[in-house]
C-alpha cells in the first residue's frame, strides 16, 4: 500500500505533515484556504502536483462549509482565494496553472444564464475533485509507460534506477511520477536497486524518497 500525501472526502481534507517524516506520520486537518496556504508555505506539503491539489481541495472544503448571499460574492471569493494560494509557493507552477484554469472555469460557469450560487459552488468543488482523480490516473499511466520503455531497452537484464529529490506518492495525489515508474518496474519483478539522491535544504531524497521505498519494500 502506497503512502498517502493527503486524505480527502467531500468537506474534509487531511494532509500528511512531511516535515515530521520519517520519524512521525501525522495527518493534519485542513479546514479552509488559510490553512491550505500555511501547509504549502511551511513545506508540510511538497511536490508541485501535491501543492496544486491541496490548494484546490482546501478551497473545495472552504466552499463546502461556507455561506454566501449572492453568486457574484462567491465568484469573487473563489478568485481571490486562488490568487492567494499561488503566493504560498510562487515557484510551484502547478498551483499557478490550476489557479488560472479554475479561475477561467468559475467565470464561465457563473456567466451561464441558468447558473445559481449553489450550482457554481458545486461545480468548483467537483472541478477540484476531478483534478485529484486525474492526477492519480495520470501518474499510473506515466508509471506504466515509463516502465515499459525501460524494460524494452534493457531486455533480459536486471534494472537499476537512480532518482532525484522526491517524485513519489508524497509529491502527488498518489503513486508518483518518476517514482511511479520505479513502482511499476518493481511490480514487474525486474527492478533490483534504486539510488535516491538529495535536494537541499529538506533532503527529500533521504527523508521522503528513501522512506517511501523502505515503506513499500521496493528495491534494495
């Protein structure tokens, strides 16, 4: 079973505090955009995909529990929240891209003659939830195609992989990107060893990637 960077159901979001790994596994509740911003800013959440997903899901939780009088008020709140979330980690391109796409989406939805405050709110929540599901499916596809590519070019040979930083379940909604390829190679039985290298200042190679590999008994 892969580690989870977050746990979500409609109206509820918990994120794994990655600052405490590998010594402690603690999930912290995110009740609103402000708490989502802080989790991203303080590096409790890392990895560009995970940052964007936590940001958008913190907005979804805020919307689920919030109250607005007018549709326009809701739209303004969503747009302002997205702009604010981008400032938590300006270099995290996925958050900026998601904010731009969701801003355009909510503006279009609100502009429909038949739309209401409730329909716009639910459509934004659904958008964030679809983003979560898509990330997991995309990661599994990356893992499958990457594993096949490597195996086709290493016929009959044991496979050794070197990876950098953290690109696994903890950096995404689940499964991982580059580390997803490693997972798929492990499942094929061809992977014999993984070298994971570092990044500073938080040493994601040792604290996160190595932790994921040991946790799931991948490679040696």
